[in-house]
C-alpha cells in the first residue's frame, strides 16, 4: 500500500462560511484573501496536470472545527462542483448550437464579401474605380470575409475549451482530492 498523499493545497479561512462567500477585507487578518475558499480550490490545480490524487487541507478557527464539519464541507463542495459541471455542459451545448445555427448566415456573408471583392477588382480593371480605390475595396471585403471565417472557426473549434478545462477541474476536485479539516494555528 502506498503512503498518504502529501498536502498540496492549503486553504485558510477565517470562517467556514467563507468557503463559498468572499470574505470582507481585514488588514489585520493573518491569512487574508480576497477570494472564497472554493475559488482558491478551483484555481490551485490549474498549474498541475490533474494527475494523481491531491490533498486539500482547510484551516478553520479552532472553535469551528467540530464533529461532522469535514463531511458537511465535502458534501457541499461536491454539490457545488456537480452543479458547475452541469452549467458548463449547458453553456457548451448552447454555444455549439448557436455556432451551428449561424453557419448558413456566415457562409452567405463570406460569399457576399468575396463577390463584392471580386466586383471591386473588376470595377478597377474596367476603369469605373481608380486602381487604389479598387484595391482598397477588394482587400477590404476579402479581409471582412477572412474575419467572418475566423469568427466561426473560433466559435466551433476553440470557444468550448475553457469550459471543458473548468469541467475537468471540477471533476478532479470531486473524484481526486482528499479533504482534511484542521484548526488554524
């Protein structure tokens, strides 16, 4: 059997309610933070590759370390993470649906931009526009077309990645972390 995992995440809270609520700023507090305990917990593993188990120690004032607080906090953290995973799934599905619904409009806009770029170039060749104005119109509409393609590519290929990573983090917190409650001191 292996040894227990080393504590890698330490969260100091002045009150157990600060696990989910941002604490008030106290310039005289020993471990002052501007974020809730859950925000600290979610940010901590981002640096690592989410491999293996992690130990999380939540330091509370000694009068708040009571029987059952560890199980209650574990259940609250798991519920919070589960709800955030569901929310990320809904947001990803909504973003995917919006991107797929906007494909016909995007393709139409790209076709119009390329047509206008072609017509701008032809107008310059026919003498209807000066060469410099013709080049400006042609290049401008080509650029707009490229930006439209870039935007749709981003919506379809890259916009989901931050939410996917966040979902991995919440799953890691639920399944791969060991929670310990300790008195501050």
